[in-house]
C-alpha cells in the first residue's frame, strides 16, 4: 500500500511538472511564433497553397501557417463560414471569399478592413492601382478595403475554331451573328447531335450571369448608388434573345436543365459549336480525359446585343482577414503577400489560376506556361461585377430563379420581370 | 375448406416470383446503377443513347477515389462515430424505454413526447449553438463532437422502438426471474433485452445508418481532414462546377459496403426465429 | 416494515425512483446537447437578427411570426411540404408493408430479397436526391430512356419523354417517387421487426379454422402490426415534414418545389435572417408536435 501511494504521489508530481512546463513553454512559444489559420476550399488547390505558405514561412520564421480545408463548392464553403462567423469564432484568421461576398461581409462586420495595414495612403493607392479595375472595385465597400483579390475568373465564349475555319467564319461579335453562324455550320455538318450554342439556365449561380450578360450589354444596371435601377425593357430584350436561341433551335429545348458542367462536358465531347462558360473549362477541353476537342478550341469575347457592348461576368475569389482574428496585423501582412503580383504569377504558372493583375497576364513566363491567357486578357477586361449589395443572395435568387422559370417555359417573361423588380427592390431597400 | 380467389392468387408461386422480382429490381437498381457508373469513364455519361453497362469498364475511378482523398480515413472515422453513437444510443434508450414501458411512471406520454420532440427541429437551425457548445467544450474536430449529438438524435427512434417491444413482453417472465433473486436491472439486461432482440437490432440498424449518413453536423463540427466522415468526404470530390459522377460513384460504393455488411449481418438477427414458440400464449 | 433509509433506497429503489434514475442518462444527454440550441432558437425568433443588413439586434415580439403568416413563399413551401407528406407517408407505408411481408415469406432467395429491401436505406440521403435527379434528366436519364423504348415498341400508348424539371407537378412526382423509394425501406425495416412479434401459432390456428389468407392478413397481421406501424408513421411523418435533401437536389423550376425546410435553410444560412428563420423553425416544430400528439392519442385510444 505504501509503495502504491508513493508511486501515485510521484506520478502526480511528475504530471504536474510536465503540465507546468508545457504551459510555460506554450507561453514562450506563443511569444515566439504567431499562428495563423487559413481557410480555403477543397478545390482551390490546397496542395499548391501549402507550398506557397511554406515559402512564406521560410522567409518569415516567426509565422506559423495552418491550413484548414473547407467545402468543395462555394456554397458549402460559405455555409461553414456563415456558421463559424455567426458564432464569432476566433480560430480562423484568413479565409477565401467569393467575389460576390465582400458587401455581405462588410455589413455583417465579419471582415477586418485592410486600409490601415498599408501604412500610408500613397502605399495603398500604389498597391490597389495595380489590380484590374473591376477587382479593385469589387473588394472595396464604402471606401473600405474588405478583402484583396486572390484570383480571377470570367465567362468566355469558347468556340470550335476548326469548324469556324471550315466554313470560313470569324468569331461572332453579336448574338444574332452567332445564331446565323451556328445555323450555317449545323446545316453543313448535318449532325443532329451538334448543338449551336450551349449556355446555362439551371437555377444555379451562373444563371445570374446568363441574365446579366445581354442586360449589361444594352447598358442596363441593377443597382446604382445603392438603389434599384432596373430597366425592364432591356431585361426583356435580353431574355427574348435567349428564348429566341431556343426557338430557332440553336440552343436545346431543355436549357433549363443545363448547368455549368453540363455545358463543359458536352463541348468537351465535341457536340457543341459555341459555349458560354467559365475559365476552368479550358484545361478540360485541352487536356481532359477523353477530350474530343483538344487544339480545336478558340476563345473570344462574348457577343454583344445589337447596338450594345461586349461584356462578361466576373468571377473569382478574395482573401479576407477575420474581424475576430487575434493576429490581425500578421494576417494582413500575409494577405497582402498572397495578393501580390509575384504570388499571382506563381498561382498562374503552377495552378492555372487567372491573375488579377493585367501585368501578370502579359508576363512572358506566364504566357509561355499558359499561352491562352494572352487571349483571355481582353475578355477579362470586359468583365463586370455582379450587383454589389449585402443582400446579394436575395438578388441572386431573384435573378436566377426567374431566368430559370422563363427558360423552362413555366413563367411568362413579363411576370418574371415584375417579380425580379419586386424582389431585388426589396433586397436593396 | 373453401379458398377464395384472392388467396389462391397470393399463394401462386408465379405471383410470388413476380413480386420478388419487383422487390429486387426496386432495391438493387440504383445501387447497381452506381456500381456501373463507377466503372465508366466520364465521357460515357453524356453519350446518346444512354448506356447502362459500361462500354469499357475501368477501375481508374476507384484508384482516383482513394488517391484524391484519404477515403480509408473517412471510412474509419465514420465507423468509429457510427458504432459508438449507436451503442451509446441503444444503451441509454434501453434504460429509458424500460422506465417508460415497465415502471410506474406518471406522465409517460409527456416524457415520450419530449424525447421525440428532439427530432422536430430542423438541424440546420441548431447548428450555430451546437458549434458554440462544442467549441466551449473544446471538442471541435474530435470523435465526441459527433458521437454526442448523434446519440441524442437517435434517442427518439431507439426509445420509441424499444418501448413498443418491451411493452409486448409479458411481465410474468420478469417477475419469475425476480422471484428467483434477479434485480430489476438484471432482468432488463438478461431477459427483456434479449427477448426484444428484433426491436433492438432494428433500432440499432436505423441508428447506425442515420449516423453513417449524417452530413450537416459532420460538415460543421469536424471540418479537419483527420476527423472527417464519409458523407462530407465524398462531397469533396466535387469541383465548384464539376460533379464527377464516376469518381463519386466509386466513393459511394466504398461507403455503402460497410453499411450493407452491417445490414446483412444484423437483419438476420432481426428475423431470427423468435416467432416459433411465441412470446404470447 | 422498517423505515427506508437512503441506502435502502439505492439498493432497492421504489419503482418511481428507479424509473427516474433510468431516465436520467437520456435526460442528461438531451439537456447537454439540445437544450441550449432549442432555447436559443426560440429566443431568437422574438428578435430581429439580420446579419447581412448590419442592423442592430432588437426585440420585436411576434413580428417574425406575423411576417411568416403574410408571406406567400412561406405558404407555398408549407403546401409543398404537406403534399410531399400526404403522398409519401401513406405511399411508403403501403410499399413498405408489401416489402416487409415479402421479406417475411418463406422463399428460396430470402436473403436477396432482404438485401434489396434494405439497400435503399443504405444509400446516403444526400445522394439519393442527386441520383434520382439524374434518373429524371430529360436527356441522360433512364426514366425518359425507358419511356422512349416503350414508345418505340408500343406506339399506341402515346407516351412521350418529358422534360421533368420544367414542370412543377412533374418535379413533385419525381420528388415523391424518390422519397417513397428511399423511405419504404425504412418502413419495411420497422414493420419486419413488428412482424416477428406475431406468433405463427395464431396463423396456424386461423388456418385450421378455415380463414383465407386475406382474412388472416386483415384480422391478425394488421391489428398486431399497429404499434410498429405507428412508430414507423410518426418518424416517417416527422422526416417528411422536414424534407430537404431530395427536394433540394431536384432542380425543379425556380422555387415551385421548395419545401418548408428549404425555406428555413434559405433564410438562416443564405440570407442570415436568424430571427425569421427561427420563427419558421418554430412553426415547423408546431406542425410536427401536432401530428405526433395526434398519433400518440390514437395509440392511447387503441390501447385502451
């Protein structure tokens, strides 16, 4: 019994000492290194990000970066952030947010404004001036820099350059032109499975762009100075253009079922002449498994409405610092580094991420690694941000759901437009 | 003995085969579809006319499934969480069900209804507070973060099933055992539970599958890769736009195998011959 | 009789004490895990909490509830939820009962039948919706493929492949079919267990008395299955009221096929209007509670 109690006491003393030492060392450790936790999506090349972070840590030994990998889709990613930030969690320091989110994060007070971390106004202007203008704008809410651009994306017009060449055609500049070309080629090819144009009308986020492309092309705007600026005739013209495509047989009848990846898969299988899609599709077309269209794909600016301008829809992601972070200065420094031209170049070359700097698109190394970025730049320059408002989700729902019901033939355009005006108006009230 | 037409119809072997065929097709078809898809290349999915069996079967999807994500880790995590929460749930609900079914308890209905009330709230609205609880208890990204909520989520169905089955067991058997010197709790574990085996195993299967398939909590509370469960892991194969059905089907096949094993092994215990001999009369 | 000391109470507790002791673990777990979230939810429903608007949190009493009652989208989601409930609960019961009876019959390939019966339950719910959405795809789905093939062989029938997700009613049909497919397995599992408690001696006696199979079914099987059916119905109904995964995966036109659970999630996670979504969740709770009370009353009535 005696020995047992002796051993027991020894154990108690030993473990107390150990705990004490651990506590003391962690205090010192805390003073020596600053831990930063970065939250990125599962499909945003965490492996590549880790390499970049390793380089940063090597150059900044007092920083320790931990990566947390989140949901695979923008939606799941955001759901997790919504929950964690509503609970005011302090463990996340930096996260990636979708390009449509800064206004929401600003209103909810979830992102730390980064203005002060540039040191001086001059330095801020110098840094921000380098970005593509649309991206600078998308990240600034009421003068506050809510986040910094990470990488870009845009909607492109992909086309079968082999088919266009065969019929001696140049990429179309207007939608009616595209329809004519599609019909010419279809008549010549006599292939019932060949679609003229593939675009998305499923009730997904991308369909917001489907609505906005012709609308913007005609000069329409959704929000001006924080108020609704809806132009119903222009919207109607836009929807009519898409419905015409289906009516003429240029696009298929069940377009309301078509999502982003459906377009990509069908174009990749060689069954589409013109496709409206995001930047990710290029790699699949050129080097995806079983691709039927390698080296046959051209990229062009999206056609305009007659009398309008060519526009594209802006995508991409931004780095934000959590308002609840305990290491804001260190996090801001890391974010500035992540959003620098040098890092952007690395991401472009090693991960095919679209740069957010015009200069990087034109960088020789980048062009050598990814030749098509040279063609991509003019398109990216036409890209416009989707409506900037904290209630973006509501606006998005109004636009994509009504576009979907119109293209499905379930709702009349006039009804749909009235509902859009009502719901978007309510959202920006 | 007169047999009316209906009974001769039901007893006809032909009809039984027909009915059996329908059951088998109904149950197996989607699972077989998933299996077939997991062996196809992506291009085949948009072929017209659609193909059922793969044209050129490939195991690449399975290789990719294991390579792109630590699928075995996810499998292990799901197994640990599901097994432990099921056992805990069965234990706690056995105790509670015994109290409700057997013992002199006022307001039984109220208690039963409060237990069932747990399933009346959409889980998504309980997420933020649950996250806060787990964070405060420092249990985020651990097995207990899921085991505890799953136990509670499965309490209603387990309790209700066991109450019903305990109710059907005549009191005399227990009373006889207790006269022989057995305690109440002893009677519960040695007599009542074994006699209620079909109910116990059914509740166990239901709880296990519920825990195995649960997505929302697993996504929010165990986001770290080391503790991720299967449903969350499988959605990680998606891209922002891309939904690679072949790879996801392969992962689904892997996810379903343990569940199928559990069901096959235990459904035998559900129908093990307790009807012959009979509990009543 | 001696006075019962505390020790006596612990070693040989009275029935009521023992009952409460046995209930303690369940109550404890529920308090730990569920009490705070549920009370938080109810409290939130009386406040205006809209994180995306950046407005301060303030107490507004029943305004959220009144807003819901005036909200057309709320009523439409309730309607859709009720349709799904009234179609899939009886549907799953009937199909599940048939499946359970078949699985119980002596049959050479009983194992295969039982496997087929339980396999739908093994497929994660989140993916069942996606798989059936694919089945009902107008171009690449098997439903239209089968319709096409049948139409080729029997042109007289006049069946045509539909664009299922362009029509609200067809979408609802697809949702209900997928739900019944998945949940009849759940029902069958419970009913199968229930069938085990019916002693075969009852059937044997009935056979001797000359009762037909149908009579045996109606007079013996059904009444004795009532307890199991009730359990199955209660939980099937509760999950039907909370239908989310399957309707969410079916890309029906716009929001025509939106259920109450989808609307709750929309308002909570997407719009960050925690006050309103909490009120909606409380409505869902009240609906669930009402149905459960009705079911339990029926059990009580049946038992007495």
